[in-house]
C-alpha cells in the first residue's frame, strides 16, 4: 500500500461525503427549525445507525469475492457513478445547467415542512421521516463510495471510511456553528473534483480487474486524474461555446 494509492482514496471519500452530507444537512436544518429538533435529530441518528450497519455488512462481504472480480465490477460501477457526477459538473461549469443552490433548497424544504402542519406536543412523525429519508438517501451514496473505494485494494476500506467520517464531523461541526445551510460550500466545484477522482479510480480498477499492467503501478492513478481533469476542462470549453452560439442572436 503506497501513499499514491491511499491519498486519492481518502480524498475521494472525503470530498464526495462532504457533498452528500451538506445536502442532507440542508433538509435536517429545515426540519429542525420548523418542526423541532427532536424529530429531526432522531431521524438523522436512526438513519446513521442503518448506514453504519450497511458498511459493516457489505464491506467485509466483498473480501470473500476474488479481488479481480470485485475490482472489475466495482470499478465499472464507480466509473459510471463518477462520470454521471462529472457530466453534470461540466454542464454546470459551462452554464448549460443551473448551479445548485443550497440556500434555495433550504427555503423550499422549510416551506414544505410548514405546509405539513404543526408537529404538536408528541413525537413528530413527519419531521422524523423527512430527516431519516434524506439522511438515508444521501448516506447510501456515501456508503457506496466508501465500499467501492475500499474494494479497490487490501487496506483501503479504513482510509476511505476515515475520509467519510472526517467529512461527517466537519459538516456537523459547521452546521452547529453557523446553524444555517452551508450555501458557501463550493458544491459544484466539489462535484467536479469528485467526478474526476471517482472516474479515475473506476478506470484504474477496471484495468486491474482485467489484468492490465498499469505503468508505474499505483502512481498511474495520478496520471488518470490529470487525464480526466484535462478532458473535463476541454468539455467545459466545448459545451460553453455551444451554449453561447445557441444564445447568440441570429
């Protein structure tokens, strides 16, 4: 296990988790501020317990499958997952799609919570369900990334999980301090970087699963990162020019 292999794994899990946790925090804050914190925190806590159980079950289970098959299967999924993020990030950076706005999402969720009616004095089922659902929804993607990154090689599960936990603690800390949606987090830029990293990992592990001898072994991951980043930046320029031509008056 080399630093070239561990560092991208930790970075990918950390940045991807920040994106997902920020989106979950936006809804949890909206639920808590309108319907009360008991239901919101209880729902989020129950979802985290479920997600930890998924990691505990599926992480070790992958160790029972031959490594090359795991790398080929998970690498393909990770490549498709990363390319989906990268595609949206390219289109947003080029101005084709609107940028994601956490402040607007917070306002929308707050209005939805108010429309659901009062929480009353008892247990708030609506608040619990909303916080549980968003935490599971965003957290499943984090679990997938941690398990997928950890499946890429022996000893990578712990660094990937550490990156995700660090992201969770950071987002929770910021949420407690600022007590509002983290609209200043450059989410679209993070998704661009995460898309590049996940696509690079996916391509590397697909090659490993097919028995490809990568030049420089683990260091080729860095070359893949640079290659995907260069192609993505070229895509931004091409999509931007196409969008400007369509908007230009004829």
